[in-house]
C-alpha cells in the first residue's frame, strides 16, 4: 500500500497524524474580547496561540502531532485616528506568535462607500479583504501538497464552508476539524466537521504569554497596557 501523493512513507506507516491549524485572526480576536468581558476584565488578548493549539491535540487523537500553524489577519490602519496604537499593539502580538513558529499571512482592508438611506449620503466603511480567500486557498494547498493529515480551522465564520466541502470531496484521506472560538460556534460548520470542539472563555487565560515575553532573538516585548 502506498501513501497518498505528497505523504512520506514514515508518517504514513508509523501512524503520526500531522495536524495543521488555520486561524481566522479577527474571528479569534473578537472572541477573546468577549471572553475578557465575560471574565470581568481578565487578560485574554496576550494569547499564546501555539500553546492553545497544542493543548487541543489530544482531543483530536493520541497520534496527533502539531505540524504548522497559520494565522490570517490584517492591520487595521484605518482605526488609528479613533484607536491610537492599535496597529502597534497588533504588530507586537504578531512578533510574539511568529517567535513561537506561527506563520503569519496578512491581508488588507479596503475602503467602501456605503449609502445611508436615513442621512441621504455616502459614508466610508472598511472591509477586510482577501483573508477568507487566503484561508480557503491554504486549505487546498495543504491538501494538494500532502502537507498534513488533519486540518483544524479556528473560526466560526461560514464563509470557509465551501472550501472545506470541496477539499473533503477531493481529498477524503485528509481529516477536518473546527475549533470554535468562544461564542463563535456555528451549527453548519459543526455538522460539516464532526468531532469538532469549542473553546471556553477561561481556557484563554491559561494560555497567555509571560509579561514581558522574550523573542528568539533576545528582544523582550511587554504586554500592551490596555490588554
């Protein structure tokens, strides 16, 4: 018996289940904000994503081993006038998770003119662009290249459902799980990926970076004061 294309003989026959996580950054961010509120202001934003993902490996199965973690997000530069330092705080967080080996893929925000029927004029809104597409393409890339045995998607956004459906049809040997951020569980996605799990609010508090956190190059970064 031969392994599927792209799969190593050792991994295929030794039973190691290479598990890769794909993180919807803003979906997770809004979840940790909700968790902090519900936990009376507990620190949740200084989140060690790698530690969090590793803690769920045994839920998927004893043979599961962490392969890679991809984090998809965008820098909200348009929020700076009303929320000074928001980009710097996000960049600090990105530096921390990159230091643990998380692979960061940044998209962008695009201006959109929206007409208000009440005030009879257009106002400028900003939409996060490319993140969902990038995440969907990564799912198919991992399957095509045989880079993992299980893909865990951390989101509650149903926009990713078509990509998962397609990948499951074309690559039935690849397992799929959802890890739903706190207050982001979705029934459609749960039915699409049986055996999924959801994160409880208190779990975030158990996976925070130390403050300050030392990067692999020796640089120390402090947790933003508002976090």
